[in-house]
C-alpha cells in the first residue's frame, strides 16, 4: 500500500522539478543577452539555483515514488543542510542589518546617508575597490541617475529639495547638502570658488553624468540602506520558508521510515 507521506513528497518534488526548468531557462537566456557586468553576475545564481532544485527534486521524487532508500536519504541530508543554512543566514541578516538609517535633513523631503552608520561587515564589502567597481557598473548601466534627472528636470530648487528621493538617488545622483553646492539641475551643481571641505564626498562630486557621486561614500551608504531594507524582507520570507522546509523534512523522514519498513519485509 502506497503511504501518504511518500505521495506528498513525490508531489512536492514534482512541483519543484517543474519550477527548476524555467529558472534554468531564465539563467541561460540571461547569459545570451548579457551586455553588462551586472547582467553577467545575475546569470550564475539563476543557473546554479535551477540545477540545484532539479537534482534535489529528482532525488526526492525517485526516492519517494520508486522506494529508493539511498536517494531519499541523500534528499533528507541535503534538506537538513539547507535548513541549517537558511536558519544561519536569517540570523546573520538580522544581525548585519541591525545598524544604519537615513538622517533627516531640515527643510528637505529626502534623507541623507552616512557610510559609517552601517555595520563594519557591510562597510568592508563596499569599500573593496574591485567589488565597488562592479556595483558601480551595475548602477550606471541601470540608468539610475539618468532616470532621476529626467524625472526632476523641471524642478525649481525649492521643489527639488521637497522631493522624496530613494536612498540610491540621494546618495549617488546629487551631492551632500553639507557641501552647500549651488543647484543648476538635479545632476548639475556648481561648487563655490575656493571652498574647502571636510567631507571627502564634496571633492568626489563631478557634473560628468557618468561620474556624479558614484565614487562617494554617500552612494555606498545608499546602497547599504537598500541592502538593509531588502535583507530584512528576505529574512522574514526566510522564516516562512524555514517553517515549510521543516514540514517537508518531517514528511520526508516519514517516507524514509516507510521505505525502510518495506525493505525489511522483503
């Protein structure tokens, strides 16, 4: 008699198997279409995730439906490791993103961001020149500041200062308010003559559209603010995913026990 746990594991892994196919196809499509470092970076996780889901799903499906005990054992081992990894990453995400927030600026609709406010681990990642050059390439190819310029081009200085900018727009596409530059357009600001600055971002600013403040610490801080927001959302989703994994793992243990009992009968 076919056991309920075996059927459930079989159905769940069949659905996961179907899911892995479009993920792999998406990764291959990205590799063919990639024109920038950003797109080339995205293709690898897609393909790796798709292949991983495909192999694990096959192991679970064959192990449960064909009563292949060693495959089901392998499936449970991978599931256990995955549960540990997801749990560890969830805790890590909450710890790393615990620090850092935008600073409210008087008379401004947007916030400004300081790199030193974020965790040391995150700061080390973006302060690595090789890593930041890749990230900067992604931001530039994504037309972050050209879209920003188009959207606010007709703003007066008063109107611009009241806008609610995203963390990346505030950090990468305009100079810090502490520089006291003279507004000409959203991405063009005049530096006062003979001025000296304590903030290195003021010297890093350029009106060249492919430079702007992409070399500023405020741009790195804006990115970290985005990462912090996204990782907190991912951590919440991971908790739900972890509960589902534990349930599936428990059902898999029941199916594994059923397989062993059936093998003993023969």
